[in-house]
C-alpha cells in the first residue's frame, strides 16, 4: 500500500467514523425527544380521563355536541391554543392552533354519540337513561386523546424550540352527518401538511386501510289523507310510495356490484291505521369502495323513488343527507405509525379488568377476536373495511394516516352496548392513553423529519392522479344541523 493510498484510507475511515458518531448522536437525541413528549402525555393523563368521562356522560349526538365541544375547547384554551369556533357554519366545529411556521400537523378530534345506545359502565346490559344516546363508537375517547396529544405537543414545541404548528380540529357529527366534509369544503385543511387521526376499537392496528364511499338520503313521500275504511278511494298513501320504493330497491340488489351495501330504515310510516298516510319517509344509505359507483347506485335508488311516486300517485322529495369519499391510504405514513405502535406495545389488563372482560364476553358468543389479543399488534397488511367515515374526504386532500387501539374488549363490535360499557371503564382509558402516546410520538417524528412529509405528499399526488379535482358527494347543501333532532 502506498503512502497516498494509506492516507486516503485514513481519511475515509475518519469520515465514516464521524458519520457513525453523528448518526448515533442524532438517534439518541431523537429518542430523548420522543421520550420527553411521552412524559408530557403522562403528565396530562388524569385530565384526559376526566374529559373522556365527561364526554361519555354527556353522550351528545351529531351537531348537538355543545357541551362536549366546549369542554375540549376549554382544555385547549387553558394551554394557550388559539381557538376559532363555529367553523364552516357548524356551531360545534372548531380549530385550535398552537405554534408557528411549518410543517403544520393537524389532529382530528371527534365527540358525537349514537342514538338509543345508552348503557352503564358494567358488563351486563343496563340502561341508565331510557332512549338516551351512548358512545357506542368511542368518540369520547377519540376527542380526549387527540386533544391531550395536541396539548403535549404544544408543550414539547415550547421546550425544544422546534418550528412547527399543531392544529387540533374539532370535527362534529361523524356518525351520518359528514362533519369533516363541510370542513374540507370550507378549506380548513388547505394549509395542513399531514393529518393524524385514530379510532377506538377491539384491537391494535396501524395497517394501511380504506373504507367505503357513502351517500345517504331521505325520501319523503306526500299523498292524500282519507278515512281508510269509509273513503279509501279518496286517499293516496304516502306509505304505499315508501313500500313500492323499498320493493324495487330490494329487487335491484341482485344487479349491483358485490361490494355494494344498501340499507334503509322507515322513519315515518303514518299516524294511524285508519288514516291513509299523507306523509311517509324512508332513509337510505348507499356504499361502495369507489365513489363513482356510489354516485351511480344512489341515482338508481332515486329513480326507484320517482317511479314509486308515479305508480302510487304521490309525490316524493329527495334530500341528500351526507356523502363521504373512501379513505385513501398513505403507505409512507402508515409504516411510520405501525413502527411506532410496535415500540409502544399493546394494552395489558389488571385482574379487575380481566374479570370485566371475561364477564362481558359472555354476551358475545361469536366474538371474532380472542381475549388476550389486546396485548398484541395486528400484522401489517392492507385492510378494506366496509364501513364509511368522513375522514375519507380529508385523505384525498392531505396526506392522512389513522390507526386503532384496543379501547374495547376483544371481539366487541362497534355500535354496540358492549362498546359503550367498556368505553366508560379503565379498559377504554388504557386504549385511549396508548392512542395519545402514538399520536404525539408520530407527530414528533414528522416534525423532526420533514422528508417523510415530502414523501407522503408525493405519494398522495400519485394516488390522486393528474386530473383530480375535489367535489363533495353531498354537493353544495348546508350542514344538516337538525338531523339528530
């Protein structure tokens, strides 16, 4: 080896050694920063549980979540977030902002309950308030965890001096009200680089996933009232219109794509059997993984309504109630969240929680997940869900990623009294706390590594395609603020 070659080798080895030391130091620094934001989450744990329990007790339905929304806003205001209310002409929607400069990370927070699912925090069916709503989808946990993560991140930004902005977006009426669609349409996410969200569930999963696009409508038939016995010939039954429509749609089911979903409920069938109903109404949901198919299917359902009105000599009014895009997965972000979830681990039960879980499982004989799986992380693979969410619209505008944590006993279906029950106990709180840490940890990683955000943005552009132009499936209608009254 010549002296020249030997000299260059020394230089190269020196550079490699310096790079290795720098990388090691950088990783150690990053790990310390992550640990610090976790500590800040822990410092807010008791308050987060108190807020979640308050929202669980309130159980306010879509667009009526006045006190729930205000509770989250008050918490954010205490920590000096700039809170803007009545966003997109929705009284319970808000945006709370902290920090300055980029990147801007938005965290979604839901807080609406479902009708008719009131339940105590016990392992047997126990209604505490008749005909009242309940948090059967865990949105009380969703709202509290997201808000707590935002507060922890605000404190972390102050301590570290890291440039960046945190936006906590209070999104009402996810359950059939498409709250986020109106926010997206109003431009709330125009200046956002990444959107983070999560959802309660019966397992821990951060795989890339999608949903079905969805469009719903109320079909109100108007007829002519008359005495059903003495003068039926003078009446025209609005209920006949509803029944004729339902019959035709049910025949249509044979001739739709297999991944379609069409379901309905009659919300008004008349007043008395001896009166020909002059008003009747049916409420339809139409779903499919592709929004283009949803548009076509909804048009066919609407045509059935018009034909039913013609055949029964009635009139029909069609009101589009909501419409959601399917969720567009972002693999760049999903991988980051999944890796972080693996590091944080699952949920472990205390002996008391284990006893609760075993007892409530007796009411779920066909449970699809084994008790104990709450400690595990589900394998990383693409998942196609058949439900729908208004997160879908957001995901087509901004790189968006979500995950689930085990806030319910394994095997618990969403929209069930068992979900309400677990969500009011420490089992729900533990899953919520895991979600809070995962949101905060992921946000810190993104703030420290803007290249990941750039890669996620490039992936979104490719997925949108060249000619993508956002147009809400619900059209230009205003938010249906009274749809749950």
